[in-house]
């Protein structure tokens, strides 16, 4: 475990695999960690229900994490869903738009999330902001790219006159490496917690239990998670 000082962090915490791993990463490093979720009318809103179970599981898995885990915040961003016409905010078949991007892309979503996260961090006195953005195994969303996050850090620091640090610990990891990071941070117990309690499926399916967790098994998010888990298990064998 890393040496922890008096640093304080805010984790963008959706209730999915990536954000759960990022929360563990932050709890391993910072003295106080708060979490932030967003209700923006997402089709898979069931992910928000996973947040409490994951927080409780992480707190009990490693006692030091439980002592460091601070307040949880949820913000309603209905306007984001209202201005978006995507398969994540409408009942539509998941596919590709004319632009070539998946129609699950919600324009500006991570830009809005990071702006509100920084505003909350400003009020709460938190310097570090942690998100699960990744451009290795991802769906091609432009607001997940490393360049985007770096540009946002500059803009937020200039606009709020603060020295926020935006961390994306998964940026250069594929999904198999993300599973391995969870194991490195919290052992098999954390892997099991992420499998059982986190939610990734875009259509909000919780009925079917697979080796890698719950989901429809066919949407892009489920396929990425399934393939990554299979590679992780094969590498560990």
C-alpha cells in the first residue's frame, strides 16, 4: 500500500467496473476520498443502485479503505439527457451514427462531469479528481482521450484558479489489465466484488449472471468486459 499523506480526492463513481477500480486506486493513495455520481437520465440508471453496495464492499474489504472513505454525492443532470439523442439516453437500438461514432456517445458528457466534479471539489477542498476514462479498450468516445482530459485540467485550473489534478489511472490499460489492477489493489476479494456488484451493461440488464458479472452479454460494454475478463483469467492460469 502506498504511503498516504493528507491529500484528499474526489472519484467520479458511476457504479461500473472502471469507476470501482478507480475508487480502490484512490483509497489506496489518499487520506480522504469522496465519491460523485451523476443521474442524467441514462438508460442503464440501474448502475446508480450498485454504488452503495460497492462502497460498502470496499470499506469492509480493506479496513484502511473504510477509514478513508468519505461522503458520497449524487447530482441530477437531467438537462444532459434532454439535449442528447443517443442510445444511452433513449430506447434505441445500439449501433453506429453517421459520424462513425457509436450511438451510445453522449456529446459532452465527460466534459460536463468533470466541470461539476471540479465545482464540487472546489467547495469541498479536494485537490485530486479521479476518473475512469480510457482510450485503450474503449468505444471511441472523443471525451475519453488523454488529450481531452489534459485540456480539461488546464481549463478548470484557469477557470477556477485552483491546482486540480485530474487522474485517469486506466487511460493506458486494456480491460484485462484493469481486472489485474483490481487484483493488485484488493486481491481476489476486490475482483469478486467488482464481478458481483458493479454494473456495466448499457441496456441495464441484471438478470443474467456470467463469469464476468451481470449484463445482456451483447452490448459493446458487455463485450469489452467479457473479453477483458477472459484475457485476465487466461493470463492468470
